[in-house]
């Protein structure tokens, strides 16, 4: 994983939803903040040898007064590498 975040906020909220189909899974996150000053990004990927999946993650946020956040996580089955 690689990333960093810096800032502060008075009010924050976020919502995450996802689905899975045939071993693939996806989660998306959206959020917002008020009375805020922040910036950040986190990203990464890894391969899980125990279950044969590639995992990918990305999240970003930025705000000055009013802010936003968005991100996703994906799991991709790669059984032939297992």
C-alpha cells in the first residue's frame, strides 16, 4: 500500500456499497465533509496466495470548506496462478 492523508474536518459522512459476481467483487465508497481542510490518497494491490485473488484498492479525498471522498476496492479471482 502507498498513500498519505493530512487534514481536519468538523463533519464527515460516507457511504459504501458493493456486489459480487462469479468470484469478482467490487466495493465503491463516496463521502463528503464540511468545515474541512484535507487532502489524501491511498492505493495499492496485492495477490493473495491462499485464495488466488488479486486485490486492488484506491481512495482519494480533498476538501477546503466542503470536501469529497471517492474510492473503490476490487477482488479479481486468478485461480490458474494458485
